[in-house]
């Protein structure tokens, strides 16, 4: 039974996985930073890791065109908003 092979050209047809990963981590970080409970040290550290991953993946994939670039821009913007919210919540605590 032959299932076929996947070439590199077919892998590049869909959205680039780094863009998707960056947007996913950025969305998770914005939802986490907007939570209603107080921001303790561990929460800020954990969400900061998500923010950094989202920002770095967005920065890596910004050189692509089309949907990948749009996802990268959204990832960078959401990461920046998350940083601002985390800094505001950590300063208020």
C-alpha cells in the first residue's frame, strides 16, 4: 500500500507553522494577562514566556508574504499588548 510522499512544495502551500505558533502563543498570553485573578510572580513569569515565544515567532515569520505576514503582525501586536497589560498588573500588585 503506497500512501505517497509529501514534497517540500506541498508543505509550503499552507500557512507557515511559525506564524501559526506565534499567533497561538500571543492569543494565549493576552487571554492569560486579562484574567480576573491577581498577578503573582509565577503568573507573570509564565505569561512572560508565552509573550516572548509569540513575539519571537512573529518576528521570525514577518519576512513571509500573504497570510503568514498578517499572522506575524497580529502576533507581534498582541504580544506588545500583553506586555503592557502584564506590566500594568504587576505594578498595581
